[in-house]
C-alpha cells in the first residue's frame, strides 16, 4: 500500500467532543429527574403531603425545563451557523432556532407567573412549522420525500381526534354565551391544530430521512417527531383532567410527559449538530442534512 492510499486519522476536535456528549447528558439528566420525580410521588402517596410533588415541580422540574430549553436554543443556533449561506436548510434552522427561543421565553414567563406564556406556545409552533416546511422542500428536491405508513396515520388520527374533541367541548362550548373572546383564548386554541400540522411534517421528514439510513440525521427528526407527539399527549392530559376523565394518579403521571417532550426537543438539534461535525471530518454514512 502506497503512502497516498494510507487513511489519515483526523483528530476529534474539542468542539465535536462537547457536542457528542450532549445526548448522553440529556439522557442522564432526564433519568435522574425521573428518579427524583418518582421518589416525590412515592413520598406524597405514603404521607399524603402534596408538598413533596409541589417542591419537585417547583425546583428540579422547573430547572430541567429551563435548562433543556436553553440547551435547545444553543444547539439549534449551532445548526443554523453550520449550514452555509444559500443552503436550503439554513433558513429552516433559523426558524427552528427562533422557535426554540420562543419556547424558552414561554418557560421563563410561566415560571414568573405571567399569562403571556400562553402566546409563546402557538408562536413557537408556527415558527417550527415554517422550519419543517423548508426541510420538507429539501426532501422533495433531493428526491427522498416518502409517503405515510399505517402507524403514522394512527398517530395522526389520535391527535386529530383529540383536536376535534377539544374544539367540540371547549371552543364551541355553549358556556361562552356570546361573550367576547380575548386574544389569549384564540392563541391558545390554535395550539392543537398547529400540533397536527407539526406532527404531519415531522413524520414525513422522519420517514424521508430514514431512506438515508439510521444515522444521526434520522435520529434528529425522530426526536422532533417524538417531542411533538408527546406535546400532544401532554395537552390531551390537561384537557382530560379538566373534564374529570382521568383518575388522579394518571393526571399526575401526565405531568411528567412534559419533561420527556422537552428532552426530545433538545436531542433533535444535538444529533443534527453532531452529524454536521462528523460530515466536516469526512465520516462516511452520516450526511449533514436530508
């Protein structure tokens, strides 16, 4: 073998090491949080003192949501910077970054007790939907856009059925009695239809990315799909609780879904950024984007 054909090992940069450790950090912190959450729930069940759960959600729970949201902003911003100007995925990740920033703003406003956090939810979903639309365009342009499968229709059907039930029991409820509805209510009501759109987009991107193999990019869009679906599950839990459809222990269990959704939102850009760095090092089998 000549010297020209000898493969040269490219050293892993400190930047790649930091990014590659982020998914493990997210998984570990989520596991620790759930151990603490289960312990708090067990203490509440044993003593009947609800303060155990209140303290858990007020401190470690809030810190986790803020931390994962902030991490998602940083990682999405890194992804946007790693795509060169003119790349179709660059505006996609700009919109995803703005969506993550709005998500973080909503989490901060909620902790401050402001009702303006309700506006951040639909806004971040709108920006995220715009970002995913650009990704779908990229999938179409490179010829990997695929069709939905049966399980996809099942997931979409669950979220769509809930959305219809929500509009039937809340939006079109006779209890409004012709009263004027404020901006906050209209914005809040738009969340569930937006989640339907987001889930459809994310599933299509996930299926399309899977055609390129089970790599980091495919994991990225799997995480976004899981995050969006879990957000819908969290909304279903809130609605079902308000209607008295859930026993108390299931109502409490539904609160933990938001932690999983927040972790999944952060994992998505973590895998995409890792894929970009690997592509820069010339790794075979990991593409930088769909």
